[in-house]
C-alpha cells in the first residue's frame, strides 16, 4: 500500500515539490513557489519557466451506447482542445478539435478540487470543466454545433489517485485521476438525447500539471463501469494504468473497486504501433492484471507546428480479461474504455 502524504499542505515547500502519493486531491498547487533549476543547479530564466509549465485536463465517459472524451491542454505558446463522441450502435464518430495560439480563450483551474477551466470561442465552442469541493464532483459542459453535453462525475465516497513525481532532471508532474464513478446529466447530438444515468455511463477524469519533459511519450489504459458477472456483479470498478510517465520512484497505476483505491506497479502494453486498431494486451503485477482490448474506433490528433509536435491516438473499445484482488479473481467481459499511444514534443 501507499505511504500517503498530507494533501492538506501545499505541493511546493521551500521551492521544491513533495514527491509521493497524497491522501486526497490537492487544493494548493503553488507552482509560483517552485524554483526551476538547470542541471548545474542554476535558476532558470522566467521564460524557461513559463515555457516549461504545462497543463492537461481530460474527462471521458463510457457506456454500452456512447463513448466520449474531451481534453483541454495548455502548452503556453499554444493551447489545444478536442471533443469526440462515438455511437457504439451505429459506429459513427463525431469529433472536433481547436488550436489556440498563446492560449487565447483558455482559462484553466489551478487545482482539481475547486475552480473552473474554460475554453470559449464566441459562436464556435464553449467548454467548461468545473471542480466543486462540496459536494465533491466534476462537471463538464460543452456547447457547440451538433453537440450539447452536461456530465457530472460524482466523487462522493471516492479516493482519487493523487501523486507527484520527479520529471526529467529538475521538473515535476502532479497528477490526479478518477475512474469507476457514475456520470449524471445528458448528451444531445444530431437530434438524439441520452440520459447518462439511464445508459449507465461512467467517467474518468485526469488533472495533470507541472514542469514536464520537453519530449515525451506514454501509453495509457482506462476503463470505468460495473463488474458484469460473478459475485461482484454490479459493483463499481475503474482502471488507470500507464507506461512512460509518472514512473520515477512512484507509480500512478491503480484501479478502484467501489471507490477504494488499489495500487498496481508497472504495466506492460503490447500492441501494433503501426496499426493501433489491432487488439492490445495490457498486463501488470505478474498476472494480477491480464487484459485484452478490442478496438472499436479511434480519435487521432496530429500537430506539426514548429515548437509543438504531437502524434496522439486515443483508441476506444472493449476490455476483457481478469484482475486479482486479495486472491479473488474478477472477470471482465466487454467493459468499455480507452487505450492511448502518445508522442509529444512541447
């Protein structure tokens, strides 16, 4: 089990971050107090600090009828937003993406407990991601052509994955993630309106920020829903595992059962990088996690814009396999979720 740090204190103390797992999401992410140094111990310039400071926030939903995702990423000299919705019955994908030089129209919350992130281009799109501490919840609202969405992720009786890891020689990444909690609200697209609770939609949220590597990559997998069979049928379950990031001394890999966090260590991803629509295998902890992923569709973002180069592929589909919890095997069969292959230079 994790040795938790107190989430009631600030992240940065005496100019440096506290590394490790926290017992809750942080409310004080005081990045302005961070002393960003180079490999020789010299304080970096304000420009280097401004460029190195990154933010990424994401909320996705999954059910047997719909899968959707929305991301807001601020890279300082550019900001990116995307939204997609996939209808599992018609197999139709609707997606939109926007790029904003210097982050015009962007405002991002400073922590995952309270505040609001927003991307607004008048007449085109309005995305709000609101964080509420009492009651604990996250709310995603999207208004744009062909899509109206309001999704509330309930965090009552839930323990988020909250950690800070060393990144590169002198940077850090703080990440807070949720999965395995129900969504409430609605999604309306192309004349169809869906009640998210009626279709039993579940959500995943990712809040990541810090001084990240200039060039990096990762693989990631997530699902969120209910156990479909066996003695735990109907219980809430969620997964968050990755490789390539947040692995320096501590791991973000974990799953949730009925809102309780269960740690995992390192994860292996086996897939065809030339064709990510081929099946994936995801495993961890010497057989405690053995998953097979069958893709249904993919959202892809390619950016070649000078300082920013990115090849992002988020694949959505179905997981099958098993997980071991205290020697008990939990079988999965057709649980919806995501896998991801990302390269970025930012």
